[in-house]
């Protein structure tokens, strides 16, 4: 499994349309509108690292209104759900 967080700068008048188009791209789990220097944040998951090429540069970056992207690759996921399950299995 390959996960990534994509920080997206978009044209201000096209943020909503870009977000709606991005969330329809297979592999994009969620898209958040955020405040600050970045306009949108996309959470991406794929079966393999190589699949991210089709999702990010060939998908998200080509959406109308997207000006630039910055991708943060996830090395390890920490979640309350997974931690709770580990403790229940006695992996503490």
C-alpha cells in the first residue's frame, strides 16, 4: 500500500470545481479545503508506489484550475484504530 498527502494550490475562482474533480480520481480518498498558503489537501492511496504516478502527476496536477502540487509520501501510518487493535491482540 502506498499513501500520500498532496498539497494543492489552485486558482481561487476554481477551488470548488477542482476539489470536486480531484475527489473523482480513482485512488483519491478525501479532499479538504484548507486555510493558509495551500488551497486543497488530497489524501491518496494506491496498491503500489508506481500507481501514484497515474493519480498525482497524470491526474491531480492536470485538473483544470490546479496551479501546483507538493506530494508528501507516507512511510508509516499511525491511527487510533490500528493502535487499539494492536493492543487488543497483545502486541504491546
